[in-house]
């Protein structure tokens, strides 16, 4: 019997299983929809749809790096318990390896790629893991970095709570470049800069900060002829808080990050450019549902 797209779509609506899993089920059952449902239930795949509306804000961030190329991926699950599961960790590591080995720009592209040693795509393996582990999961975001000539360094903190990639462009192959990259990645994890340099701060943001500083200075009674000087000092302090290159290096607070990079470049007799960084903090921006049991009981009593 010929398996049509409409049949696959119908079975998918009934079970929430992946498209390829639905097609396989229909092939195995001779195109019988109801038997296809039973087939997927036996495989544990139809349960995945029931879990898809649960908030997944735990999980882990994984970094995969090889030379001048790196990938950072966040995979979410519902509970911290599952995030510590060895099968889940292996699944996430596999996704990181796929992202590193392929030039993918986003999660949608990543999901279409083959997942190693399974015969399934990444999307199908995700569905399989949801059904197997029993929690909703989501490949939330990825970033792939290619330094071209240079190195990409990574750091993962707290068993995947924070992950960082740092891209350094340089012709030098000295091992101190990679070592500094790792230290800067650790710095980014700790200091959470908002921008790479002061040139990356939008002018609207700078203007807003200056206006706030101006109002505070005037309201505190400072003479108007020195208000602008105060603003210059405070805006430089602001840049030192939010811009990576202007931040005090956590490993040596007496030095700015940018100056540390310059010092190594001078020592090696070449140029090193801190080109970019990426910082993923697990679950940031995901709205977690807070269960207020007392409020629920009170509502029931009204």
C-alpha cells in the first residue's frame, strides 16, 4: 500500500510523533492509522506530544571546539534531575558534535542533520529522547564560531549552567593564545559583559545613561559647570562594567581585558584580535511557571 503525506500527517496529529517515525509506523502496519497509533505507543513515541507544552528551562549548555572552530548549544529539559542523567548528557554531547562538524546557522538547520549512529535526524532523535526519558526537551539555541586564522576557546561552568565561546584572530600558533582564550572565556562566564567594546554599545543606550547621570548630578547639587566632567568619568565607568574589552580582568583585576590581549600580542611579536564572544546562561529568558499551591487552594475555596 502506498503511504501518502496525508496519512503521515493524520498519524502525526494523533500521536505527536516525528514525521519519519509516523511514516515507518504506517509502513509497518500496512497504512492502518489505528494500528500505527498502537505501534508508536509501543515504541514510546506517541507520548512525546503530551509533554510538548511543559516548560523546559533546565538542561545544559555544551561547548565543542576543534582548533579555530567552535559550537555552543543549549538543550533544555524540565528538571535538573534529568539534566544530570548520563543519557541526557550523551545526547547533548552528540548534538554539540553535530553542530561542530557542520556549518549550521540555526537550530532549524541543525535539526535536519543526521544524529550519529541512530539512522535518525537530530529532530527525530530529540523526539525519541523525549519519549525515552519522559520529559519535554528543546534544542533552544546554538552559536557556531569560526576564527578562520586563529583559535576558538571555550569554558563551561557548573555542569552546563553557563557556556562561553571566545574567538581570537591571530597568525600565531603559540599555545599561550589558546590559554589566554580559555582565561577570557572564564572571565566572560563570571563577568557577563553585555558588549564586546564601547563601539558596540548603541548610541541610544549611551545617551540614556548620560541623561540619567546628568539628572542625578544636578539633583545632588553639583554645579552645572562640572556636570559634564562628572558624566565623562561615569560613562567610562559604565563602559568598564558592560564592555568586555574595558572590564577589569577577573584573573588580574589591575589589568583591562583589552590590555591583556595587547600585552600578549606584543610579547609574541604579532597581532591578536579578540573578535567575538558568546555566552549562554541556561534558561535565561525562559519564563518558568511558578506553582503557587496556597493560591490554588484559596481559589478552590471561593
